[in-house]
C-alpha cells in the first residue's frame, strides 16, 4: 500500500528476494511527479504524469518478466480496504497518511492478516510488524491518529532517502519472513532509526494495551 519513499524500496527488495513466486498487488492513487525521481529510483522522467502503479509494474515486468503483479490506482478508503486486504496473506503499510495507517491496522486486525507498519518523518523512521490477536497493534502503541494540524506529513517535513530506503527494505524483509512461515523479526517490536545525529537504531518490545480492541492483550500474560 503506497508507492512512495517506503513502497519503492520495499517493492524493489521484494523483487530481488524472489517475489517472482508471489502474487504482488500494488496500490497508490498518485501519478509520478518530478520531485519523486531523485529518491524513488524506479521512476523515469518519461513516467511523469503516469500513475505510479503503472510505472512501477512496467519497471517490475521489464526486469522480472514472470512476476505476477496486480495494480490499483486508487486511494485506500473504508469502501475498498476490506476487499483489498482479504485477498492477501501479508500487507506492507507504506502510506504516509496517518488516517490510512489506522485504516490498514483496523482492516488487517479484522481480517487477521499480518502487516508491517512503516513511517518516516524528517530524519527518523519506524517499523513494526503486527500479528493480529498475537502482538501489539498500531492502536496499542498510538491509540488514535494524530490531529491533522499536529501531523507533520512526509510532504511537509521532508523525508531522508537513506532512512526511507532502510525502513522500506526492512518492511520487505518482514514480509518475506512471514510468507516463508518464519516469525518476522519485528513482531511485537518497534524499530526506530534516527539519523538526525550519529545514526541510532533501537528496537523496543511493545506490549499489547489492555484497552485496545485488537485482542492481543491477554490478562494472564500481563502479570
Ligand atoms: Zn491493539
């Protein structure tokens, strides 16, 4: 979900990691813009104005002719999220809108579909994998989406290419582990990559929250 600063490195990493055996679905409503070209390296100047899903699938098929890719040039919303999620074994949240991130969370929890959250603002990136009903979800950590005026979106704050690249690649690695029936490394853990000074990477365990409705909190285990 999302073919920007996180989704492009994630897609590239999935392709390299053997996604030819997988069915990939890419979702993004936006066209390629000039400002995307420097960081989102799969897009070419000739792609400007083309839907990102079209440009990305063309890039994929040129390099991996047998890749099975389905594309949707649509914005994720409450009317389409359940259908999109239901058809898949794993979801990569590479969207920059907080409201859409909570929609992915709630939809994946309802469908019991594992997913990896990713976010980058400024020089800091985060990633966390959610196994519905088993590990903490996004609402366990953040409770509610931030107000619009509190949110510094990627567009306003800018995002740093290497940070987004690292988080996107990490999201792809989490997806590949889940699809190979290995436990994703960031299940119930949040990784923070802060490149604002000397680069710091921190991984912290996240406990399910008792008031969250996602079902991961178990009274017995909390004692
Ligand atoms: Zn929760």
